[in-house]
C-alpha cells in the first residue's frame, strides 16, 4: 500500500521533569514521533524520516513498526550520537531545556550520568550546515516518494531549506513547523526564502514573537502567507490555535479541547500531524485544525510518545464533532 504521509524530524531520548516534579529518564521521544502519532490517530499508515546514532535503541524502532509507524526513512549514523532532550516543566506550559544539573539539584537529586555535558535540546538549529542527525533530501526512501503530504517538524535551518524544495518538486504538500532557535530577526530573509515551497506554516506564538517582535498575530500570519504558504496556523498552547487562509483572507480561532492534562510534551507536534491528515482529507483549513486539536488532546492526557495511540479514530471523531461546534470565525 502506498504510504500517504510521513513526518520528518528527530527521534530523541528524553529526560523529563514534569510540573509535579516526577522524573522520567531515557524515554522514547522526538518531534517526528509525536507528529507521526498525531497523524496515526487518523490514518492507518504513516512514516517517519529521521537520523539516529548507533546508540538509539533498536527496540524502539521495533515498537514504532508494531504501532503502525513505518521506519523506512530512519537512517543510522555511525557511532554514538547525541540524541538527548532534557525538559524541566516549570508549569504545565512553561519548560526549560537547559541546565539540567540545576533542576535535579532542586529536587535533591544528582545529575544523571547520561546528562553530563548536555547543553540544550536544539544545538545548532540556526546553523547554515546540516547537523549530524538532520535528515537530508537524498535520504528520503523510494517508499516515501508518492506520499500526498509531509510534515517537517522543527529542525535546523539547513534541513528545512533543503527538504522543502526537494519534496515540493515531487508534488508533495509541505507542512512545516519552524525551529525555534532560527526564528530570529537576523535570519528573517532565510526563513521567508524557503516559505515559498511550504503549503501550511505552523509556528507557535512564541516563535512568531521571536522573529517579528510584538505584532498582531493576524498581521504576522498575513506576512508569512505573502511569502508562499496557502495557510498559516499560529499555535497558542492551551488557548488553541489561529488559522489564516491566504486566498480568502479569512480568520478563525479554534479553542483547545478540555483535556485532563498530564504531560504537554509533544502536543504541538501531534497537532501538526493531525492537521496534515485533516487538510489532506478535507481541503478545509479550519476542519484540519480541529483534527490537529483532537490529536493533541489525546497526547496531553498521558505520558509516553505512543500513549495516544490507544485511542482509535472513532474516539477522535467524537472530539472532532465537539470542536467543530466551537470554532470562532473572526
């Protein structure tokens, strides 16, 4: 069967301190997995495109395959590679990905041996060169060539700049969530230059502010859309998301779904994965946002990268129906 979708990004090894000070060490993580999970809730088949080191557990790749997430696009890079991600949640929406020793010390715990030498979760994201673990255009397997849509999760600048045109030229619809550390004024021209290849652009409100300063979000959405994307979605965390359609100039606010929040890791990525499937299935930018919101709501309710896959599409359809009733046209 032809693969309809894939998510490109990182497969990571997560070390997390939750807002209620629970410690979770060496967990399966990464934005490509969470985006794929968000898509898999709606689609029978989805793949990931990523690079991993020899130290990435094979059992995790086996678990992905068993869950129906294809790993044809996972390339092993020789030797030990740094795939660590550390997050300390200060509350349910605010997190710090630096100085793990300080956060463990506050809990009266020593720094885990695996986190010695750790800097942050996105080193080199503003680099003009490929990072060792960033997927390259020539690594897209032939089994992914005929997908209808691909989501590019946050990566460094060089990877987004290379993958976007390579995939768009194959007729693949491109959804892109930018790397937070390259969304800064000095790289504005770089960002706008590859947006011409992007169909749906999905920054967070923090990334918009980092790039453009304190601006009206609709002004920002219009500016991004002028560079190429037909739809701009600004993710606002628990407040929901804003959707801007370039062709009509119409604007909508989609509220968050009232989940019982356990852990927010990966919920923005899951939103993007759900959005990708929703937009492909319906061609409706607002209904797609409801798909994405439903996907994120399942991820919020438990811990672990694959937690949300215990929910079938029929459960997501119930949340979709509720969300459709609460969309606000602006």
